[in-house]
C-alpha cells in the first residue's frame, strides 16, 4: 500500500541501520521517559492518501494508539501496525459522537500509559482542525507534544481542480475562513471579506451556509459574477467540482446535490481552472467528476 512511498521508507530504514551517528537527531520524537508517552498532532492531508508527508506516514506506522477523524483515508489507517489501537472520534454534520473534551481526555490518558499516540486529522491540524485546543490541553497536562503539518484542503482542492490560489495581477492574497461556528452565530466580518476583489476567499464547512455567504458577500459589495468553485471530496477518486458565479452557488449546490466535505472558493483565480466551462456561459453550473 502507498507504493509511492516505498523507496523513501526503505531509504529511511537503511539509514537507521547503517548510519545512525550521521542522522539529524529527532529529539522531539523521543519519549520523555519510560513511563510517559508522547502525542503527535498529525495532518493527514486533504483526502488523497499519497499527499501525506513522509514523516506523518512513519509516525502512523510506529503509533501505539491512533486517534483519527472520519475524513482520514482508510489506506492511511491500514498503514498502522497490527497491534495498534485505532479509535474513531470523527465528527459528522450535526453529530459529534465523541465531544472535543473527551477526545482531549483520550489523548492524555493514553500518553500517561506510556504510549506513542498519533492524533490524525484531515488536512492540517491547525487550520480549522481544533489542533490548537488539543495542544493547549496536552501542554496543561504536562504531555510532550509535537505537531506534524499537513496539506490543507484549500491548497489540495484548488490544485486538484486546476487553479491557483494566488496569481500575479489577479489575486495577491488568500483568506481561509469558515461560515460555521460552534455557537450557531454569524461572527464573520463580511465587509472585510468583500472589500478586496484581488483576494481569494476559501470557505471551509460552508455547504449549509451557501445562501448566507452569497447574500452577505454581494450585500457588502463583492460582484455577483465573481467566479466560484464548489469542490466535493477534493483530491480523492470521487472528487466532484462545480464552476459557477457567486450569485449561483447555493442553487447549483442544491441542483447537483453536493454533499460534505465540500469546499467553496470565491475569486478571480477560479476562472483560470483548466476547464472549458468558463468559455461558454451557457454551461455554467455543469459538474465535473474527476478520476484522480
């Protein structure tokens, strides 16, 4: 599995056996003591298992306990060793089977048992992944912790859909935001988001809020015909993507029956996608299914 990584894995194993003295020390991956384990907050990337980092894959293979989200590719979970304990704490829209405080308690508990614990999250742990909350709890409990970044959905989905997030003379900045808040209130500073049409806007967890996103951005001055993309299951074999304009996002999402996980990108760079849909306005809102 994950044959792409085989040469790297073999190289790392050989390096470990033949040249231990010359390897760069990885002090942050050594346990504090025989009685206290360590927690790694690891980004699994945007969906395609081959987009995980080499370091993250190695940690998955070495973990005693693997606590993972629902969007982590099954192929990555299968890389864990046969004696590892796998715990699914994945959240689904409207249903959090394991509350966040219980997840943090699990991390602390297993680390105190002397285990090497991997907390495996989709995308990057620190971008809408609640990794900061978990890091704070672990530090407060005195648990040694390290963070392994991952490719976030914004970067992965845009690349898979065929457009950049920034481009000279078109988009000089990117804003990663969300329209979904735990208290169900709208805390978004819409005027700021709509103020600069040279900025690419990326909305995480926004599928259920598309109507509000459309209304607020247009109300605060962003052009209704600004290009937009909706990307479902980005970077995976079942990726679907829709190109349209801002004023159409919610109607087209309903028409195409898009489901989570779905990322919304709004900005001029979307028009650079490698697709003919933008060349024929009559085809706006058509959907593409990719075979990656």
